[in-house]
């Protein structure tokens, strides 16, 4: 039986053999690959990381990301320095040597800096991208009116909270479930009947003591307590009460403590600056190991200063201590302005060496209180401005940044970190003032109005680098501002960005704030922002915005 022959088919092409050789680019050395990768865009570098382990190592090299970090975040800042704005581009080129990068010299000189992660962190800040989580401070429970105040401070990844019920508690932002440590405020001679409830909180951010954080808490009766957090032990930090002071004695014929309540504090060891509810400014200095009562260097009272206030302590180039108080005050007819008073001390002096005052009032106008340059606070007894008054007309052309048609409303908060003075208002705006302080003079430049919020601004804080964070009254809108060197007309539209947190479905975070919820800005550092959220019924939570995602 014959088999049917298969029909003839056209000749099948033979399979092409792949050369058993690697691409030419893989034959290059790592040094040449790094040189090539230094010219790539960030999106191309991200693609290279998915090619192979070798390309991933090259695309993540710190030298590449250090140059990218300089080009995007350092060179634009340097170009705004007076005298360098018109400099040729070659004068601002990147150098791989350990150089001084404005206030980033610590990063440029540090070894082991992860530049890719640092670039991503700054990128997230500029875009407002972050993750969000929460820390429950107090569950729903009946609280007698008024609800006891809760003070919050953020410092180096730690959140410090103090209230009369739970005392002083410290939370680590990496482990947010339970507080790292807590301590009862009232110990030994620090008794509740004598000191009252806590009303102010401050942290020494310039302490010379390593592995220790100094915290001070002010109380209702004018006293304060100094606490120290010892972080030398990695397992469990130790929090102790170092010193307590009952406050100044009441005046003759008045045994009550009315007007002595501390409302604001600033601490820079060994100096402590406090302000009471009666606008009494007091500067303390501690000697030795705090075994004795602190020495009162100065005590000034003002009759023309309205809250909010902002206190600060900083060391000058001459190694003297400068105590500053930024305040708000009303103008005649209508409107508000801000002022600042500086007191200079030296370690070997027992009194104020120098006192000077400056205001942001335009030339040709007089505030409702006359400033006294003789070392005391402004003197006078004006009445608050009436609502709906006429506008303030400025005669100076330098005041074009402030609208002449509408006077400034009373600030809802003031934050001062030299040289930036930032005020928030209930009319959805902020005002930035630049403070110039040197050995010869003290002055405040005309304010610059900042727009961006769509509702009333409750609090705003600014850092020494010009980064600021502001929060709306209902907590629904959080904005980040880049204010370094002031805000020009060209930069004003892009000076801020709205924070848009990425909330995962599994996260137990209420992304939508209720109508009755209130929000206050607790503080921020290089990586996170902490907001206090108070809900109806007494529930308090800390909302943590993390920009390291």
C-alpha cells in the first residue's frame, strides 16, 4: 500500500541563531556607565533600575542623585541670593567636593547620605504627596466643660503631648500605637493645688547635651517644671522631673493668681522666656545644676499687645542670647499690624544689655499704642479696632504687596523663626514679614500677602529655612509653603501646594473631616506634619502626614 506523498511546501526559512554575545553597553565599565547615567532624565533612571541588578546599582548611585538634588533644590535657592541672580550659570555649577550648600552643608558633608531617598522626600514635599495615619490621644468620653487644653510639640521624630489628665507623654512617629513613655506632671513639690493645669509647652531645640531632650511645661498659676528625656538607652528612654518653680509671688494685697497663667514659652538652656495672660514677659536664667530658683533677668509688662504671640530664643554671632517676642496690635481706624521686640543678654551680665522694637507699620501711620524704645514694652491703652472701618492708605510704594483697599484682619496665629515672621488670618490669607536684625538696627520689611487657602486659616508655622505649613480652621485643607528669601511676584502663584494624602482602604483614618471637627497644627519636621483633630464628643487624635512614602 502506497502512502500519499505530502504536498510540496515552500522552503521553510531556517531559524536565525542568536549571537552568544552580550550587548556592547554591558562591556563598559561601571565608571563609564555612571558617566552616561548622569545625563539621563529621572524617568529614564527609573527605567534603568528594572533592566538588571547591575543597572539598578548604577542608576541608584549616590553621586548621580546628589547632582540631581543640587540641580533641583540647591541651585534655585542659590540663584535667589542677592548678587547671584544675574551670575553666569558656570558660577553655580555642581561640584562633587564637600562644599557649603547654603543650609544643606550638613547633608553635603555627611557620609552615608542616601541621596535618592532624600531627593524623593523633597519631591514629595513639593508635590504635597504623603501618606496619612492617626494616633488616638483620647477616646470618646464625657469631659466637663471647658475641655482641658492639650499642647503638642514635634521634635526629631518625637511628638510631645501634655494635658492635666494623662500628663506628659512622648510618642515615636515610627511606632504610633502606644506612647514611648509617659510621666505624671505632679511630683514632689509640684502639686496640682499649687500649680494648676498645664497651659504651655516648650522644647530646647539647641541643647548642647547629646542624647537628651529638655522639655519645660508652664502651668496655670505662673509656675513651670523642667523635664529631661534621656535617650541614651535604646530600649526604654528615661523621663524625669529636673526642677520645678512655683512662679513669682502675687502682688501685695492680691493673693490670687489671676493673670499669672503662662500662655507661651521658649526654652534655650540656660534661658527660659515666658509670657503670662496679663502680657507679662519674663526672662529666667538657670545657674549650675538647677538646684536653686532661677534668676529673673528681666520682667516687662505691655498694655498694647494682643494675642497671638510668638516667642523665640536664639544665639547671635557674638555669642549673646537674643530673646524675641512677635506680637499683634491694632491700628487706628481699622486693621492690624505686627511688631517685634528683641532683648539681648550675655552670659556674664545680670540684666538686659540692649532692648529694641520694630513694627511693620508703614511710614506716616501711627499705631494705637506708641512704641517706647527705652527697653520696655509699648505703652498705651487703645481700644480694639471697630469692624468695617475704612481702609488704610499707604504712602509708600514699597507697600504694594499689602492691599490698600482692605485692612489686615487680626491674626489668628503668629509664628516667628528668624528671619521669617508669618501671620495667618481668618480671611483665608497669610502675611509674610521679613525681619532684619543686625548689630546696628532692627526692622521689619513690608508684608507680603499670600493666597491659596479656600477657608479660614487657624494656624501656621514657619521654620528657619523658610518652609511653612498652614492649616484651615476645620482641618480640611493643609498647605505647604516655600518662602525662603521672601516671595516675589513671579514665585507667588507657586509658593504653596495643597497636601493630598494617599489614604489606603485598609487604613483606619477618617479622610473626611466632620462639620464640627476642629484642627490645630501641632508641628512639623523634615519628614512629617502632625495635626491635632478634635471631634464632637471629646475624641482627640493626632493626624500624621508622612512625606517619606
